[in-house]
């Protein structure tokens, strides 16, 4: 989502709200529909406060999920780099194989999993290179103490990488249930209807337009923010991108050249197995 779409939505809904109030204002009595404006304002304050508290809670929930996905992606990328270093202390016959599979794992995250997360279609999909790494390690029998230490470290890093992947994928399908969205839109609709009864033919039109326009803009902007935080994987402004994994892959490519590992990788640039 780019900035144009939410800006258009914000402008259109605000314009509709202003037009609706000005239309009601044409037949509204001087002083508004309420005999006691202070009492009506008190009721409106209770309604608006309850809605604001709910909005604040959901914004916090959505931001926490967004941050968890971002942190998971960065941690997963870091663990890939660390596992590549750990692989250099494992038996020589599996070092190159594990290193190549780690690079393919990262490529598949960038070119395979990320588009699925943007479309909300990741579901229970697994990274095939995670399985390949497990299978490659099954036949490893560490001999020296350094190999045994590296083997144990590799297993710990694998568990941490899997947890980081779960954190990254956590926000791919959104975490705010449909019931909360229903309550949010219902609350916004109630505030909108309530404000229409504040239409006052004795007050200037520009003042009336400012009142409902400002309230509507804030509510719509907040709902758009919640939607953006609840769907963090997109190509627009504020969307999570696989920057950390791409940076890790660049580093691994340099390390691969420095270590003299010239064996061809078992995957394409997109992480697909040959």
C-alpha cells in the first residue's frame, strides 16, 4: 500500500462526512437538535472516550505484532550468518554443503517466502532448505572436541532460527480478529451518527464542517494505521522488506569467496533447488 490509496480514502470519507452534516444542517433548528447541549456533549464524551481507549489498545496490539515480525526477520538473518560461521568448525565433508544450503535458505526467504507473506498465503508453508539442512546434519559424527562444540552450537542456533522464523511469519496473516474490526467500525459509525445531531443551522457552515471533518479524519487515519500495522508485509511505505536477509546474503557471498569455496550452490538465485 502506498500513500496515495490511504490519502484518497481519508479525503473521500472526510468529504462524505462533511457533506452529510451540511445536508442535515439545512433543516436543523437553530441551536441544534439537543435541548441541552452540555448533556449531549457529556454523552458524546463517554462514547468517544470508550472508542479512543479501544483504539489505543488495538494500535498497541498491532504495533507489537508488527515489531515482532520485524525483530524475527532480523534475528533469522543474523542466525543464518552465525550458522554459516559455525559450519566451518564441523567435519570438512559437510562444511561446503551446509554453507551452500544456508545461502539457499536465505534466497528462498527473500524470493519465495516474502512474496507469499505479502499476499497472506504463507500459511503452513515450510522452507525446503530448512529440511535439507536437517537431513545434511543427520549423518554428521563429530570427532574432535571443537567439532562436538560446533555441533551442539549448530543445534541451538537451529532452534533459535526456527523460532525467529515463526516470529517473522506471525504477522503475515494479521492478528486482529474480525470481531474487533466489527466493533471498531460500529463505534466509528455511532460517533458519526451522533455528530450529525450536532448540526446547527445557526452556526456557520465552515465551523460545522471543521468539527466533523477533524473528528472523521482522526478516526479514519487511525483505522488506516491499524490496518497497515496489522498487515506489515507490503511494498509500500512502512512495509517490512527482507533487507536484513539480503544484507546477510551479500556478506555470505563475500565470505564464500574469501574461504575459497568454489563448489556450485544447489539452488538458483531465487532459492529454487536445481
